[in-house]
């Protein structure tokens, strides 16, 4: 028989058996587990150990993956390049151009039989077909570039998705040790440690649990948290959230075999069927308009469980690979977020440009046709000839081209490039962007609600003060100086009443400080134990988690953690630790000098609060109280409770009361050295920073002062959660916006706050009408209950190190270093995106305005457009597509933080931008129209005005086109207030030269090579003597970036071509 690591290769339980087990819930689930002998017996059948887990050998892991599947769900296959090409071809204006070009191409070969004279000269006939072909080639290039950019964008999104998934690790036990592995590496048989805040990566059966509650709404739709235990409901499912408690589970199903995976698989098939049906329905609707309501049976499959979940799954991965956000799970029930500031402005601008472009295009076609008809049929009194259809097609092509040029197709590309470029660079600045629009939204942030611990502080905590037996110590005391009964209780209370996943590990190199793994507050307490000369691990080894009677895990409501352990001589002991003022209220006894037990009177509580806790808090220390209570079967001491039977552990208020205070410790968490400067930058940039923390108000005030959030000269409010709620609620307890509007503008610190308080504050600021512009709010969060606030905020930042999986899933950006200064970098990148798009628009709209007006006025004045369809398409390709490469990939500068946010209502095109656009446009129009109407006399060349449709090319129109190109590619307007620090542009030509492909395309224009073909562009080679005059028409253009190239390749080649 084949073996793996010395055990049989054949498992004693099949994949089908495991899937059947996981389909049951509650008591029914317990029954079916018992049919297989219980959870421990299932572990045996899977050749895994409940405590030591798998061996972790490569052969074993690979065999399990082959047998039970890998923990991955195959993504929707990406669209092929050909599919993207096909989609790009669906653009209506491109379709119209294609049709017109084909007609033009066919007409160029058509010689009407009834014509007495040939339409074209022999040489002209030779070239007449080229314009139609050139338009087709231009359309082809535009389509290929569009498809390539879409392909790159999708690849970028998928790479981002892979990066996000790669960041998700989970704690499993292998070879007896707890290790963090990527969720994709989890296999059936792994023993997973689960805790508050985890997003479960696989299906499993509970081996051990402590007060475990799971949010299964993502799978079942039920909002109530489900209590889980080995005896009542041991099934835990992938994709669900651990809302409370901790435990261990054995993995029974992964990937597509898990319950969530099954739904994903069904959904994929359902969505494909739905899309196919929708397409069929659309075709049928075209054929038979009367079937307006056809296919409802397809779209109304709401009873199908997979389709019920469609919005949830679609929100996780959209077609382009970008993660989205559902508005449901764990949130506050609010809907989707508003469009980002830039999105909203671009949408409005696109509609306005579309209307304007369509109007001018239609007018251009109408005027050209009317002028042709008047000239041909009225003035010249000719009769209709079939060849005139060619003229009408040309006019139509010009009109469509005007529309193409008017609409900046490069804008979506510029936005995508700028965002994708920024996202990639932001990763290096410790910002992992999950939703692209969050990057730009951050640039318009006006308020940041930040956590304290780990964000403003280093999150490396140490106990620096302690109060034990009425002695205040500012250094760690010796264990021998503490009464034995008190010292042993403190050490045991800290060691056992903390998550076993929290530990201190040796540093990487000798002499390095210990690495704090897990909850940093608990790490500081474990360090205090080691400072007393004791080993917390020895105590843990003698009290495994499975022996605990009950654990009341920490949450934002309790603000404490309590653990019930059985005593060796019978009875139970409850250890409690938490926020000092919370725990002290539950204390009835305290150890005085020399370890004498005393009643803890109200006066003693007040004295301890004012003389010990408040001074610690004012020094910026977090104060933690450690206490205990005994339940004994025999004679009870004054601070003990006599029991005859096991207490009702569900009665938490009664169990965790009448405690005996052991000590109060002060924990230091220093402010990050870079944070004060980062906050000053935010304030200078018009962003208000608020601290929202669960800490004591004095601790919060001290840290806020050190950070610079509150300054002596400011008029500010510092409130605790209770006072905050009292001020914002009416007599019925309902939150009133007008009351909240009196609080939030001055509020700088919210202490002892709950996640609900944070959510109410964020929602209140966003909904407020106090400011002229709606506030744009960013929020940081690390806890599971921060999810609603993170979703409600315009930008939610989750902590990459300390944050729970639930918080990360609810966020827009993950701070991989948990550092506030990284948020400031996100602001810079966001503003840079906004300014990059604005720069592109200023540049692009100048080109578009000039091209459209020249085509329109040319049509009106000379019955022809000086800029032909191919020329405008060429300009459109270069200016739209390739200029976006240059202008959308600028690095941000610190000067971006010297101005206020733009706000939601301020137009995207500011007055300064409008002046620049109009100034440049007027300047270029004067030059172009000057050349059009008097340039032939000034340059002593043949006029190109009034030429027949297919006449020989002229130098006149060649110069106009080249002058337009030169003016466009010449130096942009000098930096303005709108782009302070972001528009220090060199000549755009030099800027474009960073991209070799772009350089290859614009150099021929500058040197004339592209314009040598004559009739197809309605241009011809320009005498070299005219090039200096031509080139000097650009403003502020003193030097050719490539003078040697121009001399060698330009003049010489022009002479040879012309002559």
C-alpha cells in the first residue's frame, strides 16, 4: 500500500463525505459529525492532530491538495486581446468613420459611365484611393491602441487583485508550531487558529472555542451573529467573519469545494447564462420590438441562491478585475458611495463636450453640403453626376472627424493611466489601493478621522509604570519586592488572560529587541512578566486553552477581557484585564501595603483615579487594570464566592463583578517621530485631522497635543463618547443632524469612543450642509466593528499590520505600515492624479478647440476644411492617446500640499485653465487663419483655397497643418496657480521623448517624413526654406531638442524629396 510520510495514502474519509457534513447546521450538524465519531475522530481519518496539526511536509501538503483540492477559486478568465479589439470597434463614431471610409474607397475606383470627361487626372486617380485607406488605417491604429490599453488595464487590475490576495495570511498549526501562511496554501486537515476579526478562509469543524460568534450574513443573508461551539453548532464556513471570541478548527473543505466556493461556481455559470440570455434578448428585441417584456423569466431568477448573491460576488471582483465594495455586509446599511469628485466632474464635462462636438459636427456637414450645392447647382448650374456622391461622402467624413476630434477619447485613457501609475507607485509608499477611485478621492479629502494606536503612535508598547499594593513604581519592580500572593496572581492573570497567539519572539539578530507578535497591549504585559523574571510560556503550557471554562473576549463594548479557569483544588478563578476606569468600577477589594486585602471603598477608588491613573494618562500612558475573582466550593474568604454547583457562565455581569484589584499599569506607546510633521502638512493643505480613540480622555489629549492635532491657539473640543452622544441626540435618543453640526466643526479628539460613535461622526460630517462644499472624509480603522465607518467614509484606510480581515475587506486602501504619514502620501498622489487629468484637459482641449474651429470656419469660408480627416485623426491619435502617456505619469511634489482641496462643486476647468485654453487657442487660431487667408501671399506660394475635391496637393495646406502641429507640441503655458508645483513642464516634445514609441511618431511630423505622400493628406513636401519660418511660429520655442538630427535628417532629406 502506498504511504505518505509513513501513513496510508488513502484517507479514511472522502471529499464527498466532507461536503455532506458541511451542508448541515446546528444540532443536525452535530448529529452527522457524531455519526463519523466526532470531530477528533474526523481528525484521525484525515491524519491530522488536533493540537500539533499537520507535519507540514511538502509531500503531505501536495497529496492533500491533489486529493481535496487547493484553496483557490479560479477567477473569471480575462478577455482576450481580440475580444478587446472587437469591443473597441463597437464605438459608434468609429463605425461611422469605417463605413464612410469604405464608401470613399469604393467611390475612388468608380468611374460613372455617363460622364463625358474623367473625374480625375491620371496622377490624381493613382492617389485618390489613399484617403479612404488612410482613414481605415487610422481607425485600425486607434482600435489597436485602445485594445492594448484596455488589456494593460485589466492586467493591472488582476495584478492588484493578486497582490491583495497575497497579503492575506492566516494562522495554522503545523508540526506543533503556530505559523502564518498564505490562505492559498491552506489544505484540508490543517488546524487553523481563529480569533476575533478573522475572515475565515475555508470550511471547518470546531475543535475548541471560546465565546465564538460568527457573522454568516455573506452566505445566509441573516444579520444576527451565530453562536458557535463544539456541542451546539461546530460548522464554520469560509467567507464568514469572526465577530467575537476565538478557537481552533480543522479544515474540511477548501476552494471550490467549500460552501462559498460552491456558490461562486454556481454564480459563474448563472452569470454566463444570464449574459448570454441578455444578449439574445437584445437581438430578439431588435427583430421584434413588440416583445418589450420578453425574457423576464431570465432576469428575475431571484429565487436562485447564486443569483441572490450576485451583487455580493460581483462587488468582490468586477469584469475588469477591480475589486468593488458591497454596500451590505457589516456596513451600516448605507448605499453605495457617491461618485468620486473627479468622476462626477468628468461625467459632466464629457456630456457638455459631447453636445458641443455633435452640434459643430452637424453644422459643419450641413454648411459644406449647402455650399457645395449652391456652388455646383446654382452658380455653375451643373446637373447631378454620380461622381458628386464622392463629394458628399468627403463632407460627411469631415463632419464625423470633427466629432471624433471634439471628444477627447484620450481622457479615459489618461484617467486610467494616471490612476494605474499612481496605484503602482503608492505601493512603494505603503498604500495598497483596493479601489482605484479612492486614490483620486483622497486628493480632495477635507477631514481625516484617525485612530491613535499604531497610526499616530509606534504600536510598540511597554509597561513603564505600575501601581501594586499602594506603591507607584516608575521602573519594573523586582518580583521579590511584591507580596508573593499578589505577584503570582499578576503573572498568572497576564499569562492566561491574553490571546495565546500573542507572544514575544527573539529578534532577528543578537541584541535586537524582542519582536511583539499579536496584540501589542498584551505583548507589553507579557514583557512586564518577563521583566519580573518569570516565564509566561511555562504557565501557558500548564493551562492549555482547551482547559478554559469560559472566555469573555475583548470587544468595544466590554473594553475588557475575562478568562475563567478551573482551579486544581476545585472551584474557578476569573481573571480580568481592561481599561482601568472600567475594571476598577467592578472591583470591591484591593491589596494594600504588604499584600493586605482591603475593601475597595468609593473614596479609595476616587483617590486612585486622581492620584495614579489621571497622572499616568496625562503623561500619554494607556492604563490597564488587572483583577481577579474566585469561586470556591468550600469556605469562602471575604473576596471569594461560595458555590455548590457550576455558576451560570452566561450571566457575565454577575460573574465579572466584585473583583479584587491586583495592579494598575501604565503602558507607553510613543508618538511616531514623523507624525507631527505629517499632521502639520495636512493642516497646511486644508485637511482637518481628528483623533478617534478608545483611550482615556487624558491619554488622548496628551497624544493629540504631542502630535499637533490640538494647538493652544485653536478653538477646539475634546469629548468622550458619552458626552458626544449626549450632545448629538434629542430627548428621544435620536441623532439630530443640526445638533451634530454644532459639535463636529470644532471637535478634534473623541476619546473612550465606540465604533458606533466613529460611524455616527463620519456619517454626520458627510451629511452636513454646514460647509459650502460637502466634506470629503477619510477614516482609519483596524477592528471588525470599524467596518461600517470604513464603508461609509469616502476613503477607508485599514491597518495592514494590526487590522482585522473584516476591516481590510471594508477598506479602500490598506496601510501596509499602519503609519499616518502614509496617508499624507496618499493625499499627494490623489491631488497629483487630479492635477494630471486637469493638465491633460488643458492641453487636449486647446488642440480640440483649435482643430474643430479651423474645420468649421474653413468649411464656412472656403468650402473646405484646411485640416483633412486623416490629419485630424492623426492629431487625435497623437494628442489624445500619446500625450496622455506624458501628462498622466507625473510624480507628485510636496508643493501639492500647499493649497486647499478643490472641492466637489468647483468646476474641473478652472478660470485660470480657461484663460490658458482660450489664450492658446486664440493665438493658434490667429496664426492658422492668417496662414489660411494671407499665408499664400506672405510665403509666395500657390493658394490651397478653392481647390477641387481631388486636386493636387498644395504646400499651402501642408504648412498650415505643420504649423498647427508645431504650435501644439511647443511649450505649454508656464506654470500657473492651478498647477503650482505640478506643471513645471519642459517642452512637451522633450517630455514625449521619454517614450521611444511616441518619439518615433512625432519626429516624422517635425521633420516632414509623414507628410510626403501628397494627395492622401491633401499636403505635400515643403521647401526646406519654409521650415525655419514654420518652426519659429511656436511660442517660447528657442531650441530644437535634436538640432543635429534636424540638420542631418531634416533639411537634406527635404531637398532630395522636393527636387
